[in-house]
């Protein structure tokens, strides 16, 4: 009898059923599907497993888990990190407090090592033989080379200025003012230009194309004009009565830039003190202009 029941159950599981979809009006068959209980059970099991898997994945790998009551708030992770940092800080503070307390106990018990390190014996080398005022020939030669290498040194050196002479002589400089030279260029007397006596109110002209880099009044030299020319050449005009150009103005060769005067404490009459500078070194204007 038991075998008959099992045989009947197996037949029921394998029995085929037809699922048909009909048109309600014409009874036309639109869709038909042959099923068994086993196929239906497998299909429903697969669908249920798929739904369970997708739901679990959504909860585990998406923020949806934070909406489940009792699972936890979204900000818990950041709060836990902050608490961890605070715990580390408190631990460091506690360790430092323990060290401080240990030192206090040692001081109270008199167990602190209060011995001082031994003093280092002073250097007793004899320095009486050192002569600071004595200059060796090597030191003197080195000082001379340094002074000559200074870009703004006023010492005259024909070898160093030979390149400047050739470069500046290729420029066609004109007389800055009509007159005659009363005081020559003399570097030993610290007279770094020439004095040209001229009529009062005579025009002072730029010796070359350039740009006004300074136009000001000084106590010793009165009204002073400085013009920057090509190839780092600068011309200087001192003791003027008036300046006709402003700083930053561009001038042409022969253009009037000032008026001859007698300004400044170092002036002894109407004249123009004229200087030439190249790469920071003073030049004798007589070498480049025929006065």
C-alpha cells in the first residue's frame, strides 16, 4: 500500500498541466504553457532565492542598511573615529602625567641624580704668537684682486677699460654744451668728470639717444640730470640752473635737457660738470668727445 502511495505522488509531481490564456470574447487561444508541479516548484525556488540574494546585497553594500531600525546611524563611523583619536590623546596625556608624577616622587624621596657634568677645561693654547696686524704678501695680492674685480671700483685700470674704450668710441657722442674745459678729469683728486665753462642760460644737450633715469636736486651738485644710453653708458650733467626733462623721458641726441647754471655748494661759477660712466666705471670724457 505504501508503494502505491509513493507511486501516486510521483505521478502527481510528473503530471502535466496546461496553462492557457484565451480571449474572453472569441475564446481564441493567445498563450499556452505546459507545466508540471516539479517545474513550478523549481521556478518559484529560483525566483525566491534571487530575491533574497538581491535584497541581502542591497542591504550589505548600499546605505540602505542605515535605514533598518537598530542597525546603526550613518554618522556612527565618523563618531567612532573621533572617539578613537580622543582616546589616543587621553592615553598620551595619561602617560605624560605618570612620568611627571614619577619625577615628583623621585624629588620628594631625594632619589634624583643632581650631579653636574664636569666642566670642560678651557683651551690654553698660546695665542701670543698670532699677529693680527701683519699682512702677508698673499693677503695683499688677494685684496688687490678683489678691489680690482669690484664692478663699482673707481680705480682706473687701462686693461679693464680697454674693452669699454673700443665699445664707447664706436658711439658718436656730441658736445653737451658750447664752452671750454676749465678742469680736467682727475681720479686722484676724486674729480670724475670735466668742468666746461659756458654762458649762463646756455642749453645743455644730451650727448646720445637715451632715457632720463634721474632728474633731481642735490645739496652739493645742484640740479643733476642722468641719462641712460645704450650699452650701459650713462652721462651725468651737474650744476644746472633748471632741468627741462622729467625722469623717465626719452631723449634724442642733441635734444636740450637742461640749462647751464651755478647751483650747488661745489659750484664756483656758471659751468657744466659732465661725467661718463660705463658698466659702473667712470670714463674720461676727453677720450670720447672732442671738446
